[in-house]
């Protein structure tokens, strides 16, 4: 566990030092969401109908943009191979890196989303479901993304390929999250969606670190 | 009692053996049926032209990449089976510095000490002193020269408790003074029954310590 905390500490410290790079996806999120009322129509009904989808699609793309930061710089300067040679379970190393990524991207998104949703006349009584779906699903996005990034690390232009690899896996998360929010907007029961997303989170948290360790091995061969 | 005694004997006499190693890059065979054995107190200096597979060989020995054929064993056990135990005894410094340029020298050294704790008492300042960067502790590593970056990554040698050192071009970009320091450090390591595998294009002076040259 000591290894987990050390890596988490290291990655968060680096994230703070790299905050400009880190702010990019968040700025992207703010800009895209705020352009919708200007570009589509300031009509309240239309915007509030579109709001869950717009916020979720933008949050998803912002996460996708930030994925490369998880391993790229460590791979390029040789730190990743040093971390992989540390004695101790590799799962903890990967788990810590994914957690650090979520804390530096997922968490700020969860804070920003409710604020930005006001621009789109998002119904306030469904705000809870927006936050809950983001809370459950952004870790899933970080987890799924890490496999794609780990697999394409050794490729020179892995960016596009990894996006193509990751995106299909993001779609179920997107569908169930927006369905949950829409259900909540219409005052329908939502617990089924939460349960499904929660199950998705548990399964991916348990299995994906193993897949990432294997993917990194492939990248280093 | 005797079990403990036996273990300390084994600990003192480590052996790294490679058998019938084969490595491929793409479809090209870099080397085939490579064999060597290294025991405590010995250094192996790998020489070969550019692209001969020196770095590939070192990476295979660390376990970072797998050979197409052959095995490497540490104290008669396959390193893939005892990865954890082997990694505890392994210090690898590749040709990439593994220094975070966003952080200062002090922070990088703190991370080194955090990840590779050593028995030797010593502050960050002492460590910086031994790599000759004590006056640049608060300088961001992005402002260091190539040689100074190399010194930061070699700092691990001075706090190492590991038996097996694998160094890829450790003398690259270093000045004459610090080359002497590294050579001295290597000699002390070998004297205290450590072992080392290194690649170098210029000669390295290991004093009277046992070493042999391995041509790829």
C-alpha cells in the first residue's frame, strides 16, 4: 500500500506542476458547453432537453483528451520503466496512476458540470442525478481509457488510434448515464441505471488494472 | 540457526546466468544463443557497435522485455518466476534519465529516496553533495544541462542497497571529474560483493576489481 500512496503523491505533485496542460480539457469543457446556447438557440425548452447529452458528451471528450497524459510523459522520459521495476505488485502502481488521473480530471469535471449545466437551463431537480452519474462514470472513463493508452504507448502517433480504441467502450457509459439523467428529469425511477453503472464501475476497477499491466508489457516488448 | 546461516551465504554469493538467449527486433535477429554467467564481485562490460543489441540485452536482463528464446536465472531460479525478489536486488539506469523536468533537483532526489529506500542514513543535501549539485537543489530540472541531468539519475548509485547494477551508458555526457566519482562508486560496489553489467563506448577503469568484456 505504501507503493500506492507514493505513486499517488508523485502523480498529483506532477499534475499540480503541469496545471496548464491539465487545464486544457477543462477549458475545452467550459468553452464547448457555453457555445451551445449561442450556436443552437437560446430557447429554454430545447436547451434543457439537450443539456444532459451535451454535458455528458463534452465531459467524455474532455476525459478522452486528457488520457494521453496518464502514461505519455513517464514513458518518454523513462520514469515508467523505473516504476515498473519497483518491487511490489504492479496492480497498485496502475491503480494509483488511474486514481491520480481521476482526481486531476474527473473530479474537477464533477465540480464544473453543475455550474455549466445552468447555462443550458438544466432542470435543478435533476442536478443530483447529474452529479451521481458523473461520480460513478468518470472513474470508468479513466479506467477504460488507461488500457487504450497503455496499448498504444510505443506507437509514434498513438493518439488517434487509442481514441478509436477507447471510444466504443465509452458509448455504453454515455448511454446509461444520459438515460439515468433523462429519467430523473422526468421524475422516473433511476436506481436501476445507477445499479448498472455501479456494476460497470466495480467490474472495470477489478479487471482493468490487470489488463493495463499486460498492455504495458506488450508496449515494452 | 543453520538455515539462517545458509541464507546469508546465498545472499553473499549471487549468480546471474543467461542461457541460449535469442533476441529479435522486427524480423531481424539481434543475437542468438547468447550465454554468460556473472557472480558476486564481478562486472561485465558489454561492447558492440551501434545497433548490435546492447540496450535490448540489458532490458531483457532487467525483465522489462522478454527474449524470444532462452532464460535468465538469478540464483538458479528463472527471473520471471521470482520477479519480485529479483527486482529488490536490481538497480537499472537506462539511457533515458527518468528525471522529471517539472520538479526541482531536491524533489527528484526526494522521490528517488521515497521509491528506493536505503539503509544508509543521509539527507537529501548529502546526496546532492555526492552528485555535486548541492548548490542547485532548488533549481528546476528543466534548466539543468544534459550532464547534470545524468548526475541526478545516477544519484541512485550512491544510496543503492541492490546487488545487481545494470547501467546503460552510465558515463554518457559526464565530465572527467564525475566519471572518476562513478568509477570509484562502481569499484566500491564490486568490492562489497556487488555485481554490475554495463555498456560503454569509452573505457571504464574498474581498478583491480574483476571484470570481463562481453562482445556482442
